[in-house]
C-alpha cells in the first residue's frame, strides 16, 4: 500500500509540473494572440498546439465514461489546467502524507518486534 501511495503522490507532483507548463503555454498563446483564444477548449488546445500528447484523450476514453471525457475535453483550457494543478497537489500531498504515516507505523512495528525477540 505504501508503494502505491508513493507512486500516486509523486506522479501527482510531477503531473502538476506538466500541467503547470501546459497552463503557461496556453496563457502565452492567449497573450500573443491578444486573448482571441481565451475560450479554447482542452481538446482544441491539445489537438492544435500539443498534438504529441493528444493520445491522452484515447486513454481517457478507456478509463472514464464517454460523457465525462467529452465534458472534460470541452472545458476551457485556462480554467481546466489551474483546477487540475490544485487537485493534483492536494492528491499528491495526501498520498505522500499517508505513505509517510505508513512508514512510521511500519518502523514502530519492526522496532517492537525486535524488542520482543531481544527478551
């Protein structure tokens, strides 16, 4: 369980960095375009500007209901990425905190077991 929480926590942290880069990119596009693309959807942004990761939409269809995927990819990118960053940071913080608690509990249990054998 601890390993799962560590993977979840660190992937959330790393994902937040990637989402932050995407948020800055969509912001930069809007600044350079005089805010003409302020309502660009996540789907259009990824398809037109970051096509190398457009495959994530297909993965989303495998793991989420179709209506949820269509809804998420239709959201404005400037709204979606900041919310995703906040959620990822919260999930990562929670998972890493739980993993640390499991580590402390595991260390205490090992210490108690070794004390029993020393008697």
